[in-house]
C-alpha cells in the first residue's frame, strides 16, 4: 500500500507539473492587409528544438506495469487524461482595409495583396531606416512591433477565371510557445482562420483557414518548406463592390468616356492610314471575299424563305428565325459602321479628338508628331486626382490558434488508471528518476490538495446523508431513490479521496 501511495503521489506530481504555464510574456495579435507583395521570405532554419522531458517520460513509460487492484484514483486519471487531449489556445484580431484600387488601369486592381499577422509584446516601436526589413514603416498596424513572437504572411492570389482568390502562405516565423506543458513535445499545430465581411454587412462573403501541423518553436518557414506546401486555402469569392466603390467606378468611367472615344477615333484613323502598307508587308491578312453571291446566296435565300413560310403556321411565341437568315440586316449594319468611321475620319472630328485627348497644345503636338504604334494614350481627365483612390472597405476577423497536441504517454496512463487501478511494486517505483526541487514542491502542493479533498468529501457525505434523512415518510419513492444515489456517489468520491492519501476508506462500498 505504501508503494502504491508513493506512485499515486508521483502521478499527481506529474499531473500538477503537466498544467500549462505561460512561456511567453502577454502578447497581442494584430493583422493588416499590405498593398504590395509579401515583403519577407527568409530561408527556414535547419535546426529543430530538442524534445523536453524526453528522458523522464521514457523512464516512466518503461517501468509502468499495470496490475489490477481494488480502489480508484479518479483525480490523477482525470489530470493525466486532460494532458492527453489537444488543447487550443486562440487569439484574434480585427482589421479593415480597402480591397481594391481603380483609376489609371481602368480595371479593379487588388489593394489588399498580402495578409500580415504579427503577435508581439506591444506595437509601440518606431521603425527606422536601419532595420533590415523596410516594409515595417509601410504597415502602420503591425509594423511597429516589439519582441515579435510570431510573424505570418500570406499572399493574395487571384484565380485566372477572375472573381475568386485564395491565400497562399509565404512566410511563417515562430518564437517560443504561448504556454508550455510537462507532457507535451516541442511541437505545436497552428490554425489561422480569416473571415471577411463587407463594411456595414451582416454576413461574410468569404471564410478561409490555413492549417500547419508539427510547427517547431524558434523556427522560420518559407514558401518552399514542406510545412507550407498544401496549406494554401481554397478559392473563395473576391469582395463584392460596395455602393461607394460602384459610384467611384462610375465617376471614373464617366470622366474617361470622352477620352476613350477620342483615343478610339485617333487609333482607327492611324490604322486606316497604315492599312495599305501593313497589308503589303503581311502584317494584317487580306480582306475576306464577299460570301453572299451565287450559288450560295440563291440557296440561302431559298432556305430562309422556306423558314418564314413554315413560321406562319406557328404561334408567335414558337416562331424561330435562324441567325443566318439575318444576313441582310448584318450587311446593312456593317455599312452603317463603315459610314460612321468615314465621318469620324473627317477633319473636324479628328481635330476634336486631338484636343479632347491632349488639351495641352505642346503635348498634343508632341504626341501627333510621334504617334504611339500600339494606340494613343490620352492624359488623365482633370476631374480626377493623380493618385489611385482605394474603395470597398472589408472588415477581417483573424483567429490564430496554437494547439498543444495531447501527450500519448499521459493519455495512456490516464486511461489505464481510469479503466482499472494500477499497482506498481516498490522495486519498479525506485527505478523512477529522483524528483527535482520543483517536483518536490509540487508534491507538497499535491499532498495539501489531497488532504483538502478528504475534508470536502466528508462534508459532501454529511450533506447527502442529511438530505436523505430529512425526507418525510410520505416522500415519493423516486425522491428517496434519488437521495440514496446522491449519498452513494458521495461515499464513492470520499473513499477515493481517502485512498489517495493512503488511508482506509471509512464508507460502505455497497448500496444501503
């Protein structure tokens, strides 16, 4: 019994030691969408941190020999089982940013091109030019960090089909863990979840997450490392245009409308002037011959006449005219377009196009003297600013979860103790490594906890017995049975508390 009590105390010491303790100062998470490519991409470190407490765990695992005995050690079992479960530690941050730019490019371009997440002691530093990474002054939300514990960057990659994007991890720098545990190895799992919502909207338009298994502390990972491969998210929708964004784009398009037409007129005139020389040089194909002539035209006319005759016997909703039978309308439309181009090549239209494209006379003269072969580029409308205006604000919730993987050794011990009592002989116990001062202090704490557990259990037994005794003779059978079950549970708990301190259980083991 003494060796058994010794072992129980040891297990409780280890259970107390397994309680997680902070290994890093209190930190804060911040996130920011960066207008540029992800700025950091350092090579990964080759070394990995050593496994802590490996010798102690190996010794315990080698000497434990389960043997069935009576009694229970619920407290130790639960502590050890808890050490065997995965435990998440989540921190979150909110940020907002304008997702797009729209101006000179005449199309939406991403303003949010890289997601940067930093966990640090504080963000009150003043980045200076001497720092090795000049991106920090350009990222006001996250760049002023001090004592960074984690730096993560993911690139925004759009799909070729458009309207979709995904996040591709590019850089992951991790320091020490947020908390450590006796039972756990020096590896963690990380999950980074991002939810995006349009400003003022009640539902999000996209939600993604990136999972990283087996992250080492004090390590830097880059895009090509195996940890990062396969961690990219699925494609999700790009941010829908906000009302302000739609209005801004309409304003830009309206301001450019006359400029676009002027450039088109000048481009068409340039192509017309260069067409004979370009055809002679083989730069453009010859004009396609007219296909609408006999015998094809006669056959086509007969077919379309028959189709129209057949349609007379059908309801209007069911009548169909093949597109090929509209060839006469198509020819008339082509003639209209050619006439329009001829008008736009007149002197007054060309003069209007030049002035509209380049209001400044000197610039107009320079552009006309050396026209651009790929098309004329007009000056920006005076109603627009010279710099791009971002639009469509998006609110982002970023949750970074550090998961402590459960200890398989602790889970085995806890399950063994939970399913059956375990007897360890004095010889086996003596093979365990001697306790350190910290462990002895933990053992003293465990003894006090066990003694207090006995006192608490006695009070609960007294309370359960009083509740049963105070029931009137007319009490329903169900109430009496419920009170007896409560008393039995109190006896069981108290007996286990007595066994844990090496004392003989005082309460009955059977139902009374």
